[in-house]
């Protein structure tokens, strides 16, 4: 087997389980490896470190697939790896029929993503090394998973860095465009052909479930509480309003929720599932909102969800401005003529505001702009949280490091005059494992804050 010899003064990342070898870390290449072929990775003293596949056209020249000598990535190799992947998901997600089955480097298969949607698999081949093994990958997936169909969504720009074209299409069997799966007991329709990425974002599964405690306990704000009442001679507990009348609405104790950047409405579904009174589901994409509407319909939540097609930044700012004006007009010191209509539209607030935006920083150079974006949405988002309510906020930008994300939110709280209590801090779910030492896998940051004004 041909070999790659590393520079003597390189960082010892490979020894710390990082699976990438960059071009500038290579001192020399022994033999004449074909792009996509396996090579041995050796120290400058010719000590074996790992086996990886080779692509001189990529800045990441070698991606490690084994820490033992390996002759080829054949069908048997992928069967063994996929079986291991499936065992992990069965252990931690035994009741789910949809999840990320293969998560690239974290499953020791760099450049390969496989998502399971019930009986259909969606595959992304991101690198030349994996693309060269596509038939072995298909054969192994059929053997391990027995899917109805396998669909390829390799329509990602990163393939161009590997010298590859973007590709989509059926690889095996029958692949219906829309597949209905379950997550945390909810029905979700996924568009595997036109949906973002592979059709759905699995990495927030456990985070979506974590909002459950936020959805109940709000009835007292409307003057509703459980009380003993007599019905047909029997004493029972019923929700009663300030006038002593029984409240029949089953979600009287639920939160009013705003979900921004809703995509397919996943947080909206979970909010309703856990007892929300009303949810505002917002996305700039009309196609995304149509998908969210269908998911809401599938789960029977239509009576509690309103849909808004709008830019989240504009929507949050309008409502924050309207809320500020409303509060100013109602203050004792205000000298405004309240008989005149408000100048600002909006002015709504919610018990829980959820912000799950797309990545604002896809490169290191974009971090400064991303900080401004995250500060903007969190500043206006927390302004719209009712006193003692909750801000649920996330970032999927790897370059937005956790300490910088928290610092940005703290700066927003300072400008908004709010005090935040961190209730929960989470990362990606169990089908997105992280290898210690591979910082690139630690991309998702998810936080729940209690929001209070400085009035106590």
C-alpha cells in the first residue's frame, strides 16, 4: 500500500483521534496513489498511525477510516460499520423509526451521511473516497437495513471541493418523495427530494423534547386555577376563572409560543404535543410553512397554530418596537395622546419564544456578521418574552463557539435590560455522537433561559 509521510513538526491531532490530514501536514507521498484510494499514514519516523483515503485535490488530503492497516473499503467493510451504527441507534433510540444512521467522522465513516426515514434511506456522499465506494455502500445498506429504497441527496457544494459534481436521484428500490415518520410520538412528513439537506434535521430531537416543562403552568396568568366544584352532587376539581366559572378549554394552562425559523414546524409540533395553548409558527419560506401546515394537520393541532410567512428579523423587530410603544403609552409618566393609533405595528408577546435559525457563520470569516445576527434575534426575541417566561435559542454554526454564543446572548440581555437564568444547555442528539478531539463535530448549541426584567 502507498503511504503518506507526515511532517515532523505537525500538530499531533491524529494521535488525539482527529481523522483529518491536511495538505500542509504532509512531507511526502510514497508510491503513486490514485485519488480516492486508501493509503497508510505514517509519522516522519515511518511509524504507522492510521489508514485513510487520499485526495490530493482537497485541502483535507487524507481522511482516516481505520487505525489499523486496511486493504480496501469493500462491501464487507461497510456491512461491519453499518451494523455497528445500527446497534448504537437501537440502543439509544429504540422506539424511533427515523434518525441519522451514519454521521460521517463520528461513525468512523468520514464523508458519508445516511439518514433513515422509516423504510427509506437518504444518502449523502460528500467526498471522492466515499463516492468511489458508492456501490459497496448501496449493497451494504441493503444487506443491513433491507430498505424499501435508497435516495441520494449529494446536492451539496462541498463536493466541488473534492472535484465532484452535485448529484441526486434514486440509488435503489422505490423512493416516494414524501415519507411520514415519527419523532417523540409525533407524525412528521418529510420531503426527501426538495427538503433541506436530506429532508429533516434529526439533531434537535432530544432538544425538542426538552421544552415539555415550559408548556404548562401558565393558567394563573389568566386568573384560572384548579378548584373544587360540585357537579351533579359530586365534588371534583376543575379549572375555574376569576368569576368562578368552569373553563372548558382543555389547554387553559398552556403557554403561548412563538417559533421562528420553523422549517417543517418541529418545535411547533412538540409545543402542541406538550400542552401549549397557542403557537405562532413563522418561517420566511412559503414552502416550509406549507410543510409545517401538513405536519400540524397530521397531528390534529390545527386549532392551536397560526402560520406566518415573514422574515424573522423583521417580525421580531416590529413586535419589539410595538411592545415598547405599548408599554410607554401605558406608563404613568407618559404624556402621549393615547387616543391616537400606535405608530408601530405588532406589539405581541409570548410565554415562550423559540429561535432555531440556520447557520449564520459557515466560514471563520463570517463570524463577526454571525455575532451581529445572533445578537439581533436574541435581543428582540427576549424582549417579546412575557415576564418570567422562556427564551429557547440555538446555533448550528460551528464557528460560533459555545463561549462566544453565550457571550453574544449576554450582550443582548444587557441591551434589553433583561436578566437571564440558564435552565438547560444541550448539544446534538444521540444519533449525532461526538468524538472527543474533533471540535468540528461540536457544532450545535442549544439553550433555555428564563427571562426576567430588572424589577425585583
